[in-house]
C-alpha cells in the first residue's frame, strides 16, 4: 500500500463514452501526476499538478481532461477516446514537484477502449 | 535529447543467481537517477535513488546500484535473486537542478526467475 489509491482498477469503454479516472493520495503531498503506460513503451508523463495548479501538459490530446479539485484528489476525464488510448494509467504524488522528491505511484487503472 | 536506455527487454535468471540490469542515460549533466520496480498488477515502487556522493547506493529488498559517470550508466544489481523479485524494472532520470517533477523513464526490463 503506497498511500495512493486509484479507481477503478479496470475500465472498458466505447469510443463514444465519457468516463473518469480517480486518484486519491493520503500522504499529505501537494504535487500529483498522471502517467500513461503502454505496452513495451516508456512511461509517458501526461500532466503535473502542483498546489492544485496544472504546471505541465505534455501535448496530451484534448480528449483527456485532468482536474485537481484539491491536493488530495486528481481526476482524468475521458471522452471520445481512440483504441490506441488503451493503456495502464498511473497516478503518482510527491511532496513537491521537484525531481528529488520521490514519487509514489498508485496501482493504476487498466483502460480498454473498444 | 534526454533519454534513458535499458538494453535488455527481458532477462531470465535462476533463483539464487546474481543479477545485473543495465541502464544508460543521455543527459547534459549529472542527473538524479532512480530505479523503480513494478510487480504484476501494481504501481511502481522506488527501489533506490542517487543524487550525489557515494556512487554505490543501497536500496530496498537487497538491491544496489552503481553510478558510473564515465559510462553514463546506473546499473542495478542483486547478489542473489529470489523468486519474488520477478517483476518489471524501470530506470529513470530527472534534472539535477530541480526543475519541475519530470522524470524520464526507460522502456523497462522484465525479470523472470527460474526455480
């Protein structure tokens, strides 16, 4: 148990659906991250939030929409996804958004887009 | 461009044998260096990190890694592998000057352990 909880663990959705991924951290951190993990590819950083402000958006398509209502919660809203968006989506948190601060990862949401 | 290379996609070792996983990076200066492990169905867990000082760092679960500046490498080692070490291992680097939280990950090395 890392202190970072992601729900749901598995999600199957059609290309026209709208769904949301949720991440909650119980570590008192103030930076949160979304990563995409595709098979046989390095983890891709999608978004970084620091003190509830989005500080990085790595050219992610607009069909992915993050939301950080407070420092403990992070959402990833999904709409009109493509099959190539099928992947494991990992949430992480750290004390601050500095590299030397260790990132703690959740177990991920396995997303399948049909 | 900044990059991390893990040359071995999949390694199989016998239980009790020694292990070395390779990691090479391309970076403008000495970065922060990390090794993470991901067990099936789990998120990533930090094994160890190098920021500065002694180039041989100890981590959890009996792992160690050695930073070699001349080779731009940060290889992970364990003297005796246990069946529970079967997992995927990721090397990652980040900027030394603390800019943002961006880590660059390698592709990962999947470790299988034979009885």
